[in-house]
C-alpha cells in the first residue's frame, strides 16, 4: 500500500513539475514574441509542442509568430491545426482569414446546400470536448426527466418530464454527432497546406503527367489518396490533381 502511495505521489509531482516547465517555456516564448524576436519565439513554441503535446493556444501563438516573420504557409498551417482543436475561436478564424489574404491562389469554394453549411457552422461553434460535455450533461438531465415521467404522481410533472426528455434526448444525439465528427477530423487530418513556392499539379502520379494547374505556397488542399510519394489532392473549387508529398504539409 505504501509503495502504491509513493508511486501515486511521484506521478503527481512529475505532472506538476512538467506543468511548471511548460509554463516557463511558454512565458519565454511570449517574451521573445513581445520583443519582436519572432524566430526565437517560433523555435520555443515548436519545442513546447514537441515536448508537451498539442494545444490550440500554442498553435495559435506559433501561427502569429510565423505570420510576423512573413512565413505565411507555416502561419496558415498552425492556424488550421489550432482550428481543428478549437473551431469556435473567432480570433483564430479572423487571423486565418488575414493570412489567407496573403496567398496568391484565391480558391472559390463550390457552393453547398444551405442546410449542410448551417450544420457545419453550428458544429464548429464548440470544440469536441465542449460537445461531449454537453452530451453528458444532457444525458444526465434526460435520465432525470425519465424519472420524473415514470414516478411522479402529478400529471403536469409527467408532461413536463416527457416533453423536456424529448428535447434533451435530441440535444444528446446532436451533441454526440458533432463531437464524433470533430473527433474524426482530428484523427484523419485530410487537409494539407502547400509549402512549395510554386508547384505544378499533375494529371497522374508521375512527373511526365499532364500539367493541370499551378498552386502557390499557403494554399489549402484536401488529400484524397496516396500512391508512393504522390498525393491526390482536391481543391475547394472541385479541381483534382496529383502532387509530391514533399511539396505540402499535412494539417
């Protein structure tokens, strides 16, 4: 029993110590950024991500540092990575829009059915953790409504429990769908950012393939498939082609 307690204490101390080190590293990066030492800030933020794991806040700050250093493609990449974790952050979306204005390719997305667009907008209002929390809270309240419906002696309370239960069950289902879809986006990560200054997209996974169109750094694409060192990509406007792996970076 004493050994278990010692192990538990050691784990707690190690976690606390790691948290202190991470905070100090972030503060050092923030200081470098404030002093306009953007390359140093970039290096420090990259180390934080490497040593302490992903964070929407660190990706956001790293994106800002890259943007200030006039490195637009890495800035967009890190804003997009932050957006996967925290899609409801308005400041993040605004900075991403500003960075996209610095890119050469202006891709007009294919129009979507308005319900699909509305569905995605609502889904991106919160992060996966927030939707999951809402689903759990909604389910607990739903159980309470069922209890009220089945065991209450008053008809009015039974009606309240019944209709409130229907609303809460709907919320639980929708919240879980949104959480699942956002979780899948985090796991699959099919998006990518062009890092080559200029790249010609091919009709086939081969340098001898027909030239289709030209893309420039900072352009976002979706990866459809992979063959050897080649990715088949799709743009927001529906155009499809092949590009070598080394010319882009996965979000």
